[in-house]
């Protein structure tokens, strides 16, 4: 993956990406991290994990497989938090590894189980909302880690990665489309008649 797969807006929509490849961890401006996480329903988590492990492999010569660790981050998140603490030693208070890893893992497992259970149900229920409800938990854990990462690399405000690229814009648009589909699905489950009426009106207007 290219390091410009994610980057977000300051005042310009498209800008060249600053070089963060020489850093031991992945620096991101806090506002940009938040935008990309929420716009993609947390899918940014995968890329975020990948970039951190890739930087560790490149700069610290760690024998890791970044792609595998990103796809199966539930097994390696605790190790990543420990790595962040190592990079931040003497600069800030260590992150609570056990607490952060536990929250991250539980959020992942509960979301996975509830999604599979909801898929087997014929009607909408509380299980359909659990994954969305747990997104703030994952965000809080990752955002705390991101702030520590920025501090460890001497760029507290993430100025080296503070702009939007074309690829960022594409991912954001795809994420917004996914949000729209999910909300439409929930609406059709809880308010079928109103949703059908709205879609019919929308189709008539467009046609």
C-alpha cells in the first residue's frame, strides 16, 4: 500500500502527502484520524494497524507481517500498544495495555457475534444496532493510541499527515455511501411503510 491511501482536508481537498515513511509509527492529525474513522465506519482501523506495523518493519526491522497483523488485529493489538509505549518511553505516561487491549478485543468479538446472530434473524432487533453502538468504544481506544503515537514521534498535532489526498476523498465517499445503505436498511426494518413511501417518492422525482 502507498502511504497516501489516507489523508484528509485542511482547506484544500487534494494535496501531496508529506513523507511519514521515516517514522517508527504512523502519525496522523487528530481531526483527520477522526474523519477517516467515522466516515468509513471504522474500516480505517485496518489501514491504521497496517501502517503502524509497516513502519515498525521498515524502521525497526521487526520481523512482522503488516498485512496479517492488520487483518487479524484482534490478536496483535495488545502488542501494538506495548510497542507504542516502547516508542514513547520517557516522553509520556505509558498507555494502559491490558485495559485498551481488552476493550478493543471485546468490542470486536461482541460486534462479530451480534452481526452473525442478526444475519440469521428475519426481523430487525437490537442486535442490528450493537455494532454501531460499539464503534465509539473502538474509536476511543484507537484515538488514545493515536495521540500517544504522535507524541512519540515528536509530532503531537500530526502536522506531517494533516491533509486530504484524492484517495482519501474516494474512501470517504465510499464510506458515506455505506453509511447511507446501512441507515436505509435500518429504516426499512423499523419503519418499512415510511421507507417504502420515501423511496417511491424519490424514484418518481428522479425519473
